[in-house]
């Protein structure tokens, strides 16, 4: 099984507060559940740790194979969510590993 973890720092935009963008990011990511065949599990968390080192939103997804992860990456529904997150994120880190 492949686990894909991503964390973002989120910013305020003209039309939304930082907190609203965090919640919208979570909602859009969770909306992928059941929409992409290769995506076996998805969890999205909102940070409550006030540390400057902390990120704001974390995504944890599971896939059967690396090929399934790659198919998810280019799926149009994932790309639409990714485009939104790119507009509200200021930083991103990612880890992919086998469990």
C-alpha cells in the first residue's frame, strides 16, 4: 500500500479569511472521496497547534500501487482541487511511502 501525505500553509485571500480557506480546502479534498477509483482512503485534518513550525492543513491518502497514485495525480477531479489549493497555499510539503 502507498501512503501520500501533503501539508500546506494557507493564506487569506481577497474573498476569504485564512480559516475559511482552510475549511474550503478540507471540503474540496474530502469531496474526492468516492470520486476517484484509485483513491482507497482519504483523511484531511485542520491544524490547531499554534507553533510557527506547524502547517495548516494535512492530507493523508492511501493507494494500492504507485501507478494508482500516479493516476490520481492526473485525474481531472484531483486537478480541479489542486488548482484551488495552489491559489490559497503559500507552502507545501509532501511525502510518499510504502506501508
